[in-house]
C-alpha cells in the first residue's frame, strides 16, 4: 500500500493537543509530522477533550469514555474504532493488549510501544503487577511489531521474550525541542530567579526517588532552593515528602501551563531526575532541551540518554555529593555541560528524527 493512501491511528493516549504527559506529546508531535509526509492520521481522544475535530490536519476522534475513569473501556473502544477505520495502528502502552485477539477478524497492522517496564512500579499491588505483565506478554505475542523506547528496554524484551528475535522489534525513542524561553515575570510569580534553584519535575511516586533527592539536598549547605513540580495526592508517600521543615524546599504542585514550565526549566541551576523505572523519559529530554545540567538517578536508562556524561547518584549521600560537585563547577565547565545537553536534542532526540524512524517503520509494514 502507498503510504499516502494509508490511514494511521494512534491510540492509548488521552488525546491531543497534549495537556497531560509524555504519550500525549508523542502523539501530537508524531501525528502532525506524519500528516506533513502525506499520511492520513487519526488520534483517538478522551470524551469531551477536544472541541475541534482537526488539529493541523490530524483527525481527532472522541471516544465515549475517558481514560482517566475507564481505562480498560477506553482502550476497547479506541482499538475497535481503529480496527474498523485504520490500516495501521500505533498503540501506546500495553493496556489494550487484552483486546488484540479481536484483530484475528480484522487482521490490521498493530505496532505497540510497550513504554517502560510498567509491572515493576512500586505503586501496583501484586495482582495488578501480574495483570500488567500478562498484558505485556499479549502485546509481544499479538502485535505485528514492537517499539522499544530505549536500547535497554529492547534488550529487556528480547531477554524476556526470546520469540521476539523472530519478529520485528524497533528501537525508537522520544523527542524534545530546544527551549530558549526566558520570561522573568513568570519566575516572579513563583518567587524564583534564574540559577537560584535546583529543579525536579516528576510524578510524586516512590520509584522517582523524590525522597532521596530531598534527603540529599537537605544534607547540603547551599542557599539555593529545591523546587519540586508535581501534583500532590493524599497517599502516605506524598505526605512523607511534605513533612520536612526545610524552608529551602518548595513544592509548587502540578504546573500545566507549558510556557510557565518551560521558563522554570530553562532558568534552573541544575535539573534533578530521580526516575528509576522505564526507558527514555520525556521529562529528562525536555530538561536536556532546556540546556540543563543533569543530576540523575544512577541507572541504565538515564545513563543511556545522557551518554554517561552527567552526574549520577544511587543514595541520598551520593545525591548530596553530586549537588556539591555542581555547585563548585567552574563557569566554563557549566557552559560545556549545558551545550552538551542541547547537542543531544539537536543531534538525535528531536521529533523530526524520531518521526523519520517511525515513518520508515510504517512503510516497511504497509
């Protein structure tokens, strides 16, 4: 089939324009660029999430339910629509894999981006972890091809599912933009100034190691602040994070205004990334695009993205040491690290490059 006649559906996100997280940004950036390459693209969206059926040539299709309240039904309706109307389906996450057997009737092309190793997340119960692991198995078994968002995720999948060696698995990461935005007025809104704070932008869950970052920061004597951006919940972990009395630590809650968040990223002294589960993390890429110096949790995923050339910690003591190292850096070294961050985005982790990799993969299977 000619790619210009092919209809691609992207399912599993909450929809676009992106308002929530990495998968939504992925869907928006990829779909718009695929349309520019002449493809017909539909993104399936939450109920009532959009008011216009088109976004820069991308068809926005509203489902009768929302992913937030009915994730399983959302995947079902999305997959059923895509199977009926599209030629090739890109599925984000493995939640829809329980319904892949329906494709035995339609025989459409399904590419599944499995995301990280979701069943390892601490927030899930034992039973939920087993269900997530089973959905991962179904994705590998029943997809036409698998997308791994990092080399480490690809290696994990090949080891966990040896039959994948006989199927198609592709390493395609995420992208980010260069961010040169700086509006001092936005910083004043949060009582911040340029280079006066270390920054964390993350979901406040245990595997993102916010507790280690806070402990490490508290063990330093810097006058700079630690700014944490992330929505609070009433669980015990969030309550424990907010129990400290260090007035240098600021919890700003969730910030969903893209421009404000871009400025806050761009103006930080260094970015602290505690994520320990998953592959190529979008928030880390966005920090690199903001020319941030990175202090990251020491794991294969973060080192892969940053090529092992930033600063890494495994516990709060090492975190404290890395903060002090960055505080003592000479200006020339700071500039060098910042330029290296941006070079990773401009040289590889950008949406034009990522889209081209998807486009080649789609052409291969059409």
